[in-house]
């Protein structure tokens, strides 16, 4: 009976592919193992086995695999289920998911290998010096990699040499799959067996009496091993004996010492002793009890606790409980909140049971975390990670915590799979029969909506830890200040006064200026009015090249206004102002204090962000000017004032979530103020002090915000009331993408009617020379999601069969918000 496997390839193809395997292989191969398979004429891919079976493919002849790459599955059955869910839900291929899920180092690559051409006789005199070196090396080694060749000739530019050798027929090139991941090996030494006994050692020391340095090394090694009973690193030995490594090497050469290697983990915890977790206060204790109670009836619970209420300590208790049952915990948080501050805090409690998974980690480190999670190693009981850690191979997950669950960065936009890590976490937990805890001081509307619908449990903490007061929030009307000429640059007299007081008291200040307003909106300098779309709850965006104001959601547009519609003034402003400008102004206003800036430009590099945080923590700066980066769960002790330079450009951002996001951002950044005894102060400068969102922020009234925003979402049919799928079409030819999007819009409208919006130009309608068009599909709650998606896939397939459209790229984004 013939045997076959279906495999997932790491490329965006619709179907799985079938390969034929031998009887012997069929006894060995299991789903979740990697195999190297030929694809097309010349390619070799790493594939993941999905199924082992006996049915030959009907439309093509199955090829044989090249080789089996694993001894046991590196992807679990649970993960394969997750991958299927993800590709179905987010409308992408399983190959897309595989690429995102596996650390790069697992996906073997074709790499050029060079070997000697045995069919041709080459005389050394025919070769130049460089060429001869390589040819010579191939006498000793059957094949060489590009990197080896670079090392041999000690030059970067080796392709010309290889080319010449090929032309002379001296070498051949082959493609071979190789493993990129190499575990880090540490060199250890021990005494050879025959010297390990007491008499053996004595004889050896006598032998070495005329080589005192070597003798010292042997003595040191003996003492070290007697003391620790652990393997001795070469580095430890040289350190303790004071001898150089060349002396150690000569002992190895003389067969007195043996060297050996042990694979060690790169991601090592080098902390101090672990400490006991904190005793919870009454509110925290109560919250913990309630969370456990909600878990009797719910899989998912939302912990809504004000900033600095001590949510993290509650998580710690939950984690302790789960670890006691022998299960794993995943602690998800936004990439940028994954700071050493939090990592240290958790390592203090859980020591080396904590593994961190991070995009800034090297390929090797990622593979090590993967393997440790897979074997349920004691070193990966609590995994602390950003978005992509939902892809790790958990075998017995007991709890997932999603901290700062409202954060937008949990959603991946490009490339596919365009998944939301919080929503994926809920599914992942469900597959494992685990619980999920979502935590936030400012929950997303969709999570709170799920609470209201009875899907999620809800637990609240309304007080800050230690009864620290919520910061006092004051709105500063800069329209009025301008009129009375009380502004210096972007600073009101009130802001300057409070800043001066704060600095004189020795406290620190955070100044917040968002830079999201890239696509310019128009704002009246006098009254602050920004033109709105009549159909949607968004501000219109200024499109320079057409001199138009447009809505990005429904396509409504009007000519650019010369006068403000509200007050008639002609002082219309289309530009925001950035952090740099604020920093400059602060330096002029407060020349005797140190000012720093934290935004994308100043936090490049692996530790850029960390450096600024540490400097500010250690009070090397008095004033920190920054963007939304400042909002992410940072705990600065000495900050007494948070100044928000301008709330209006947040509120007027052209997005149906602009108001919700403004509330979240302003509350979070305010929460950085006064985290210790002294009540913190927040000043919000705005043209619209009566804006409901600002009123809600200043009174910390989440409920009012929720209610008002939900009314809008009902009225305008936006999430979480309706679901949203966005299709983006891209092509370098404007007319083609135009035609294609009209066609697609029409086809979709035939099925979904008025719930299809567009095609519409996105704010940036041409990116890297591709023209973009967007189509939005709104899905009412009672409409089947599965059915809707099937219909979309079907329409997309007929779209792709139109010859003219084949070159148009279709990007489908489910829950595109
Ligand atoms: P949140 O995550 O809700 O913003 P944190 O967990 O960061 O709040 O807590 C705020 C501060 O209060 C932290 O410095 C934390 O160490 C401290 N804290 C919280 N709970 C306790 C506790 N039970 N005992 C001692 N300190 C606590
Ligand atoms: Zn509109």
C-alpha cells in the first residue's frame, strides 16, 4: 500500500500538497514534523506534515520528499488546529500562518553549496591565486558554503571568483537545505578517566612537577569539581587558576584533560533570589476572589482597574495558582510595554520559570524559547511575550493574561495573517480549556461590549493602590488663552506656571504630543472646528492634490474650505505640530532643566527605548516630551505633572475609533502622574474644553464614554455592533485598480447590498507606486460570519479569474480596526 503525506508549505498557496513516502518513512513521520520537499522545477521548501494517509492525489503525480528534518513533531496538534482557525477566520492561507508562526530559523532555506567538478581535470596553473585557494580547499572538504569561501579568501566579494571557477568547469553549484539554528555550545573540561582517581591524580601531579603552570591548572580543576560537583567551564577554570587558555589547550592536547560540549540556553535568567509575592490589599483580594468566581461561569474575564490599582499583583497571584497545578501561563502584552521594568518584576517572583519572547530577540533565542515551551520545560512555565507569542507550542496552557488589552498594537496589519493577538488568545485558551484574563484601565469597546452581552465576566478595581488619589485633571482652554495673548508658542501661561512649580518642588514632568495626525485634517485656529462627514462619525481629511476634504469611510467629499464653517474665520490650519518642536520650546522656556524626548526617532536600536526610560527613572532628566509610547504601562515614581499639549488632533483623527482612542490615550497618559503619595496633576490644553470625551477623561467616567460611543456605533453601524472586513486592491495602474474595484464593489453589493461601502481612496492612496482602493463590508450580528466569508472568498475567486484583474493584489483584512 502506498503512503502519502499532506504538507503545509510556507507560501501563500490555497491547498495542501501531497507527497509520496516510503513504508519505512510512514512508520516514522507524524503530523507536526518538518520535511524538506521539492516544489516546482528547482525549489526546495521546508514543509510541515499535516496528515499521513494512503490516498494518492487525483490531479498530479505525487513527488517524493527529500528528507525528514525532525525526530519528533515540533508543531503540536493543538497548533495545527489553531492555524486552521486562523486561516479560516482571517481569510488567509495556512502557509501564511505557518510563516508567521514558526521562528525563521525553523524554515530551512535553500543555500548555495559549491563542490568540485570531478568530471574535469584542472591544472593548478590554470587557476589564479584566489581560485586556487578555493579549489585546494575542495580537496579536503567535499563542499563549501558561500560563507566558507568568504573566510578562505578573506574577501567579501567572492561571486566573481566563483563565476570564473564555474566558467573554467572547476566547480559545480548545488542547492541544499541546511539548518540555520545552531544551539549555543559551551566548552567544558574534565580530567581524563585514568587521572580521576586519587592515585591517578597523584601520579599526574608528580609527572607535571616540572610544568608548574600546568600543575596549577590540574589542581584548580580538581578543587573546583570537588566543590561544585557541576561541569566546569573552560572559562571558569582559566579564571580560578589564573592560567591562560593556551595552557588548558596544551593539557587537552596531551590527553590529560578532556573537553566536551553541553548545549546551553541563550535566554538565561541571571537574577537574584526570588521573592515572595506581595500581600494583596482588600480591593485586590476582593478582585482576585471575584475573578475566580467568574471563572465558574465564564472562560474570559475582563479586569477593569484604574491605572496603578495594582492589577499586576493580582495577575501574579493568579499565575502562582496556575503554576501550582503544573500548567503553563502566557502573559501577553504590547511589544513596547515589554520593558525590563516588567520583566524584572516577574522574574523577581518566578525566577527562571519566566521565558521572554520578543521580536528584538535573535533567531536562536526564539528557537530556544520555542523548544522549551514545547517540552514544557521548567524554564518556560510563564511566557512573557508580545503579539507573536500566541504561536508558541504550548502543551498544557492553564491561563492567558492579556495586559493593556485595549492596545491597538495587538493587531497585525501586514503581512497576513492579519490577526488580533487578544482575540487569538481567547481562541487559543479555549482550545486548551484554559482561562483568559483581559486587563486594562481603559477597556476596548469590543471587550466591554462582550461583557454587556454576557460573554465575558467583569471585575473592577476603582481605587489606586495605597489610596493614592487619581490625578487631578484640568482642561485649559487655549482658544481663550490665544484671544487674551497668554500663549507662548504652544504653551499656555497656566501650563508654564504649573510646570515651574513642579520643577521647583523637585518633581518630574511628562509632556505628551501625539504625532498620529500625519494625514492632515483641517482645523480652525480660532474656534477649533474641524469639518465632519455627514454620514460617518469622522473628521474629513485634507487631500492636497485634489484640494478636497474627503471621508475615508463612505467617500463623501467637498471642496477644501476657504473659511471656517462654524465661525467664518479664515485662519484654517492643516498642519499639526510634533514632539521636536515642543522639545525646542521647552528648552527655551526652561533652560536650567534637562529635557529629553521619546518618540520613534529617538528610540531606534535594540535598547533605545530602554535607555530613555532608565535615564528618566534615574532622574537624569526633568522633563520628558513624548508620543503615545509614553502611555504604555510605565511606572515612574517622581512624575507629578503630565501636560497634554493639544487634545484636539487626537479627537479629530479621521477614524471611527478616534474618540474611544482619545479617551484611552489621555486616561493612560494621565495615569503616569502621581503614582506615589502626592496627588498628581494633569493639564490638558484644548480648543474644545466642553468636548464630551475631555469631560469624561477629566472625571474618569468610563461608563459615560462607553455609552455615548456605543450609541454612535449603533447608529453608524460600526464595530463592535457590526463586524468589519476591509478589502484593499492595489495596482500600479490607476485605471486598472479603479475598474477592478468597481467590479468587485458591484459583485459584493449584489450579495451584501448597502452593507458594502466604497470603493474609496484610502488617506494615502498611492504607496510605493501602487494605487490603493478600499472596500468595506459591514456584517450585522445576526448575519452568519462563516457564510459571509464563504461568499467573499467565492467572489474573490471569480475576481481572480478575470484576466485583466489577475495582476491586481487583493488584501483582505478581517476586523480591520
Ligand atoms: P497597575 O498595573 O494597575 O497600573 P501596578 O500593579 O503597577 O498597577 O501597581 C502600582 C504600584 O503599586 C506598583 O509600584 C506596585 O508595586 C504597587 N503595588 C500594587 N499592589 C501592591 C501590594 N499588594 N503591595 C505592595 N505594593 C503594591
Ligand atoms: Zn463618511
